[in-house]
């Protein structure tokens, strides 16, 4: 892997993510540039749309709790912030991930389709929270994981067991909140099942399913927070 810098992984049991009204100075000050950038990207990938989403700020890890405040913005502003190298270091992309692991130990990851903004990247089912993930004024990360998992793989609640805690991997611009999801099925069988589900969709978000059984299966297409998490899991096993 090209990025070997060790990352700190916080294990927590509680997420306290409050949604607050806040105007993002970066998005307001650079609105015209952001609109032009998004127009360029949309010409490349017409399926891309400028929906509403949630980003975080003021992250705090205290004991077994992760706290932060979230605010609403548009996808165009997020995309520009990402593509321009995260110029505002006061905000982060905080999202949930369902770390699928099969009965034979295989981790199951998806490769993003060519029409998506993360084409070719390989990671666990996930998605940046949006307005549908707000419950009683907070961001429902467990619900987000359940929804994204079902949309991307077809797996429904009750078909897997969820660990009670979260592994939060921080990179600065991102906080990946990962929860282990255990499914009583071999890796190859689950891959075939997900591939059948993808084949039935008109425009699936994923283009391929990858199995990781050891560090030799990790690739540069996987974000560092994904490989760091898998490496830590494998290293903790006898």
C-alpha cells in the first residue's frame, strides 16, 4: 500500500451526532466556483445529481462515546471540497460502514460503478448521511448502514448479526464509523447472491464484489481507512 501511515482506531459504543443549523462559510464564499465545478463533473457523469447531504464538525472522542455536530449542505459543495483537497479542515465527512464478514472469514466489499463520483473505489457498503438519516434531531448512523447495505447488496435486517460497538477510523477529512456485520454464509456464496441482486437493478451503484481473506487481497483501490480496519481485524486473530 502506498499510504503506510498508521491510523488511530477508536472503539466506541455510543454515537452522539446532533444536527444543527449552520451555514458553511466555504460553500457560501465559493458558490460560483462550486457551481462551475459541478457542471463540469455532471457533463462527465450525467447521472450525478446535486442532492442534500450532511457533513460533520467538532468531533470529540470521550470514553466510549463519539460526539459531533452535523449540518446540511449540497453535494456540489461536498464534491468541490473533496476534489480541491479539503481546504476547510474544520469539517469532516462522517459516515457509517457495514463491515460484512462471512462465516469463512472473508470480508465482502463492493467496487463503485463508473457512473458514480467514486468510480473504481472499493469499500464496504456505506454512504454519506443525508436528510433521510435524521431521527429526532440526530444522525441515525445505524439506520444509514442498514439502508445502504440493503440498497447495495439486497441484504435485509435479520439476515446478519451486528456487533454492538463501532470502530471509528479518522483520517482528518473523514471519520468512517464501521460496524462488524456477521453473516452465516461462505464468502463465495454471498458474492454470487449479491451479484444476482446487482444484475436485477437498472443502474446498480456497484460494478463488482470483492472478497478479502488476507492482507494480500488488499489493493490501492481501497481507501486507507478500509485497509487499516481490515489489517487491525486480521492482526487481532490467533
